[in-house]
């Protein structure tokens, strides 16, 4: 798995778990490719369902806004932590779009030995 980290060292989003470092690198490239996708706001009644790739903004079971980024095949490639407000969640999406294209890839030393 991997995390996308902002300049302030906060985690913006987390990936799914991958079977190998190489598969995780494919996931990273998918986020880079899809990070400028449209946003489907599922917190609004009667929201328009968008085609993949897209971000989905939704409320978790505790009522906190979160987002997930889905690739063109509908698979979740990144997910956020809970936010205190929808505007903060939307800022998180903008941060993914800003940071993902040029993010440095750092591989944990233990993983690189496998």
C-alpha cells in the first residue's frame, strides 16, 4: 500500500493493499493519471452519477465527509481519512490533484529487499 503525503507531511489519501511493490507502482501511476477527475458529490440528494474515473464525496457511518478516487474500471485507487467538513474534504481532493502528478516515490527499505 502507499500514502500520498502533502508538503506538510499529512496523509492526503491511502491506497488499497497490493501484492507487490510493482503492483503498487501501477496504482501510483493510476492515481497520477486520474487525479484531475470530476467530483461526484454523494452528500447531495439527487446527485448526478458521473462516469469513471471520478472522485466520490460521501458521508461515512459517523457522518463525516470522505472521498475516494475511482479509476476508469470503477476500482477504488485512493481513499481519504474522515474530514470535519465537506469544504475540508474538497480541499483534500484539490491537494491530491496538486501533489499526485509530481509526488516522490519512497519505498520502505524492508519492502525493497523482497
